[in-house]
C-alpha cells in the first residue's frame, strides 16, 4: 500500500539534522500553516509512521518525491495561471494570489539540494510504502 503525505520538519528536528533554518524558510512555513493548511499541522515523518506501525503496518520505504513534486507544483502553477480569469471569477484575486504563492513560492536552499521537494528541507511530499502484517 502506498500512502502519500505532506510532511514538515519542526525547527528543532532541522537543527538536530544540521540543517539551518533561514528567515525565508520560517516565513514560508508560517504562511503555509496560516494560509494553506489553516488549523492543521503538517506532521513530521515519525508522526505518520509510528501510528501506522502500531496499527500493524510495516514501513518498507520512505521516498521523498524530491524534484518530482517541485515539477508538479510548477505544472499546477502554469495551469492555474492560464486560467487566472476563471479562478478569480470563482474565488477572488486575493485567493488566487495566495495559492500562486503556495505553488511558486517555496524557498530554495541551493540547486544542489535535491533531498526534498522545492529543495526545501522542511516541507516535502513523501511516499510511504506500507505492508500490512496479517496474523492467522
């Protein structure tokens, strides 16, 4: 079974991993929490895998979607931009701009950092490969 989840590392976890948190990352993380996933909290990987394991699933693999997700966001942004007028009619210019910021505003650390989507060490779409252990 595959489970896709958007995960985010907390500042303390990033520090333990030796990854610096820049002001740009903090501002974008705050924007994501306030404007995109309102009232929610993006989980760290362990917050997803531990309950799955307690429920009898084995976590066989955690695969960051890396630049694949960044390319997906780029394609969504292009399609969204192409339908700007329709989107504004349905919602508003303010909401259109908010979601364009989400799709195009992910801060990057460097072109060489492909370990996570958008080259961002704290926000990523991951694919978890789970197997269920069934006892007879």
